[in-house]
C-alpha cells in the first residue's frame, strides 16, 4: 500500500543512496507503452472530454506504479533481490500490461479488461504485503483490506456496470485511496529509503520526457516538412531544458530541503508528481502535433503544450513551498513562466503564431529558466 512508503522515513536515509536495480528498470518498460497509449488520447485537437478521459485513465496506472515502487523499496535489495522478489515484480508488470493494452478503448469495449487489470494490481500488492519480505512482518490485515482489498472489490464490481457508468465508480475508488493516504496515519517498524524513492520517481519522469522525443520523431517521420524540422529542433531544445532543470534545480533542490515528515513526502512524491507527469505527457502529445502540423496548430494541441507547461510550473512552485521555500522566492520565477505560457496560448489560439513558433517560444521560456538556475547556483557557490 502506498502509505507505507511515507512511514518512518528520516532525512538521514538520504545519505544511504540505494539505487534502482535491473528488475525495477525492466518493470518500468511496461509504463513506456502505457504512457505512449495515454499520450495518444491528446494528439490532434483534443477537447475537454479528451483531457478528462486522459486524466482518469492516467490515474490508475500512476497509482499502481506507486504501489509497486513502494513495495520494491521494502522488498528489494542493492543486489537485485532473490527469485521470489523478481517473480513478484514480473507479476506486477503483467497486471499493468493488461491495463496498458486496454487503454485505447478503456472507456468502451475494453473497460472490463482495464478494470480487471487494476483490480489485479490491488490483489497482488495485498498478497505481497501480507506475506512480508526480508524477515520483516507483513502489513496488518486490516490495513491491507482498507488500502487494497476494498478497491479491488470495487473495480471488479464495476465490470458489470454499463460502460458510461464505470468512470464514475473508478474515480470514486481512486478518490477513496487518496483520502486514505491523506487521513490514515499508519504505524510500521519497516524502514524506507528516501534516496530510492527520489530516484524511482525521477525514472518515471524520464519515461514521460522520452515520450516527447518519441512523439516528435514519429510525427516528423509521418509528416516530413521543413517547418516540421523546425518544430522538431525547437522541441528537442525544449525537452532538454526541462530535463536539465528538473534534475539539477527542481527535484534535486526539493530532496535537499525535505524535512522527512510523512505529510510532506506524501504531498511531494505520491500526490504532487501526478500533475507533473500528466502535464509532461500532455506537452509530449502537443509537441507531436506541432511537428505534424507546424503551420496550423490546432487549439487543443496549443492547450496541451502551453497549458501543460503552466501546470508544470505551478506544481513545481507548490512543491517548492511544501519543501520549505518561501512564496516570495518561488513566485519570482513561477509568475513569469505562467505568463509566457498564457500569452503564447492566446497567440496560438488567435492564429497569430504558427505551431513551430509556439514550440520556439516555449523552448525559450524553458531555456531562460535553465539559465536562471545555473546562474543562481554559480552565484551561491561564488559567495560560499
């Protein structure tokens, strides 16, 4: 259960620097396909319905990834773990693969398969926690029922509902898990490793950033044009700047400033990164459309890119404050970033700038934020 990852984590554990092992990286491969399937929902000219479906269908895989990553934090070892641990992770991979395969029509004919896939993740993680690993006691049965068995039953039950009613049940079940995570304070003698948590979340971000490159290359291959190449070039610069800033000045700074409280870790990693990965995926889909249609960018694609960037910056501002930064310091960079995204969106929807220029403006904003971060780090080092 996800809440376990937030229990008894001390800032001293950050120095232990345990890293992800090969089975975890292999496990993440199934999410490469899942993210690609989800990004496909926002290609072209998505409207409010498509954005809503995208968020709903992303929530369950993200929650499943958190569950298994928290379990891996406990059960895994620096040498990759034993055969049993690996088989458990491979089984987890299979349950998520079922969901990924059903995503293209999860709100239609494949809805029952999608629901059973998530129910299987709940059942499997419940068994893992009950059996326990590494000589530690498993989770208490009551907690397993609360966090896993009840959601599993709800998702299984949803397969008998009409297709148009299932999303409401799924949303309610996910909200139930989130509320438990927020309000139920678990007690455990199991210790968790912060460095591993931070690295695992960072690896998921890499998957999402990789989707941007895949979408851009695929679009360029299918719509070969000079302006498409321009969009592609600016797009690579944009994604590279986002990657650089995230790992050098975003997540790294937040990790350094963590106090290690349960609520803080929950908000930053379990809840706070969901809008971050979804906004990055939306930007990936929009970039693919901008490469395919560099002259006449659809409004939905502009919303995906510009709105995605605005959400991304806002989320990082909130996470920075949650980690201990002051609002005054954060707003100095967050407000200009959101303004650039908003103005670019307005220009794109009004038809004043083509798709390749939209990508160029967003890349300029990301490059500016990156240069600002580099300058700030160098100035601090010089003063020290």
